[in-house]
């Protein structure tokens, strides 16, 4: 009789365990607190972490998002934070976390285009602190180190891959008109607070613009690198790419000032113009990096091979990054409490009831 009672009790316990294993009630985790919006392998992601990024992405002059729009954006931000936390934890395990020196170098680089006043204003506008910025930089650098080892280092593009792509897409390499690879340095007579270069150097009037143009030509004549000068001194968005505008078809110059068009068309590859005085009182210095004639580009062209290699590498890297993240997420233990609250309260948070 006693053995029968023990057997019955054992069966009841097993049944309860099975029910817990497959039933929603036993499986459901309780949120550690109302301000914990997700947990990744035991690491909490807080409501304030999401809202800080949310505030930086919702500009003051934009219409106030609806409750549904706001929650949708917050869900998306939380998902980004979950993914980056998963990857950061992997980087930690592999000892790939960015060093203090690496973080400081990147921090200095990101700060260099701004005056201290502009930098502090940018932080205030986005609601971020210097510590927030350094933490984000460390996270980004660490994840990039991880992906470089786990993804990028494993990408191989063979000559056969390049040949196959060219043969399948031969028409893409038939250039219908001459192409001009142009770079520029722009000098304006008014300091634009929205435009930055590495030295934060901006002319304040036409006289300063003229002196700056003469100084830059002097540096170029002395052998200075055009791209470095553009990054340091150019007063337009192309400063961030060293003034590089890429290849432009000849017909695109028909829309520009005839003086600029004639200057470009008269240059030989590697040539640089004198400062060209433009209508607003500023100056433009142009460099013709390269020129390509119209016609079919053959596979034997080194530039064609490199363009195909770069395109295939980018395509493969995007695919492998996505696959790596899916695999990493599958192996992680993630609880998204924000998503659960939104479902439970029909599109609202408990505080908004």
C-alpha cells in the first residue's frame, strides 16, 4: 500500500513538472522590476537605456509621435540594444573588448570637428553624457572587433567569383559617356554651424575666404595631400570623405556653373585647379582624380575587378553578419518585458492606463 502511495505521488510530481515545462504559466518569467524592459543572459536592459536613445532620435522640431509610433520606435531600439548586448557578451568571452586607448582615440576623432561649445550643445541636444558616448564607442568598437574575427576574416572572393559576376552582368560595365572622378575643397564666406571639418576651420567673410584659398593652394603646391586638406579645411559635407565626389558622368556638369564645368573638362588626371571664385563670394578648388572614356569596360581592367570584388565582399559580409546574429540570438536567453507589456495592455504601458 505504501509503495502504491509513493508511486502515485511520484507520478503527480512528474505530471506537474511536465506541465511546467510545456505550460505558459510555469514557463513565464516575472520581470525583475517595472523599469527592466529586457534581460539578456542575466544582463538587464533598463527603460532609461531605451528612452535615452529614443529622445536622441526624436527631433524637437518634428511632430510629436503618437503613442503607437513611440512604442514601436522604442521596441525597435530595445531590439537593437538586445542584439548589441548579445554580441558584446560574445566579444567579452573572446577578450575582444576595446581598450581604453582605442576608445579615447575614437572619442577624440568624433569630437574633433566641433568646438568645445558645439560639442557640449550636441550632447545636450541628444540628452547624452560624455560617459554615454564613451560607453557607446566601446560597445561599437568591441562588436566590430568580434565581427571582423568571426565574419569578415572568413570572407574569400575568388577570381572565378569575379569572372562569373562579370559575365552575368556584362552590360553594367558598358559606360555610355565619359566619367570624371572629381574631388573638391569648398570655402564659404560665412561660417555654417551645421558643417564641420577636422580642424573646425571656417572663413567668416569674403576676405578670409580669399586668404584661406590662397593658403590651401600654397600647401597643395608644396605637395600636401588633397584629401587630407579637404578633410581638414573644406566647408561642406564632402569634408568627411576627403572631398571625394566619386565618378560623375560628363552630362552632370551641364547643370553646374559653366566655369566649373570648363575647369573640370580641361584638367588632366591628377590636376588641380586654381581657386575658382563662385557667386556666393566663396571659392572651390577642384581635383580631377581620374577620367574614364565611354565604352565597354573589360574584365582585364583592374578597376573593374576591384569594383566587383568590393561589391561581392559587401554582399557576402551582409549575409554572414545577418546569419551570425541569428545564430547568436538563438543561443542567447532573452526576455523582452516591454513587448510583453504592450501585448498585455493592448498597446499601452501600465503607467499609461
